[in-house]
């Protein structure tokens, strides 16, 4: 996530904390709720539980946004930590679930090494530069899909483009990005 995006999310959280700004909260909800739910599903929660816990996390944001400190962490780190802690609490309350002390989700995260941080920043910079070389109609779709987390069908609906066109342009953009990044000695892994 770019620093600009982190700062924008922090500003929205500040608006929620200071003015109970519903529009800012709606933007934060639209951005984080699907990501938090997906995170909880990957950790093995059932869909209904993940949805409920996601709602709890977003309620915490609404009521306690003033506790968020952008100096200490990004908003996403803060919210995902709340989600992780709520998940642990849910397991503790649920007597039928056996808590595995070795579950990686219950272990504290290892801090990133300085080398990993520098490498990630360099990779992000290469990707940003490569994005500038994309035709505008491709760059816009890639940003929506990968920076905003929108599905291809959501993008098609929002832009009025046929779904096949959206998919083709994103595929073409990735081909160009891959060639560009391989040309500058960087690597690009497609997931």
C-alpha cells in the first residue's frame, strides 16, 4: 500500500474520530470490510462468523477511531490486529473449539527485517514506474483491481465496459508490466 493511500486512510479515520463523519466511515468500511472478512476466512473462520467479526471490527473503528495513532502503525495494521484479537477472543469463548497453542495466527508476528522492508520499497517503486508506462485505459483498471481490491465484474459495472474488455485490458497490462519489470532486472510474481 502506498504512503499516499495510508495517509488518505488515516485522514478518513481522523474524520471519523473528530466529526463522526459518516461518509469517511463508509469509505473505510468499503475498503476494509471485504479485506478483513477475507483475512478471517483464510484463518479458517466460517463465513457467518467472519462476517459478524468483521462487523465488530468496523464498529470498533466507528466508536474508537480516536485511539488509532498513525505514528505507531498504519490503519490497516491497527484494524487487522483488532480482527486477530477478536478472533482469538471468539475462540476462547467457544468451548467447542479447541484452541491450538501452535496455531500461527495465535503467535505474535515477527517484525519485518530491514532488508525485507528496503526490498519491498524498491519493488514498489519499480512497479509504480512501470505503471506510468501503461496506457491510461489499462492503468485505471489495474489500479481499481489491485489497489482498490475491486473484482473484474465490479469494474465492468462501474465503467460500463464489457467484462471481457476489462479482463483483456488487465491481462495486457500485466504482460506489459511483466516485460517492463523483467527489463529493469526486477521480478514480478503473478498470483
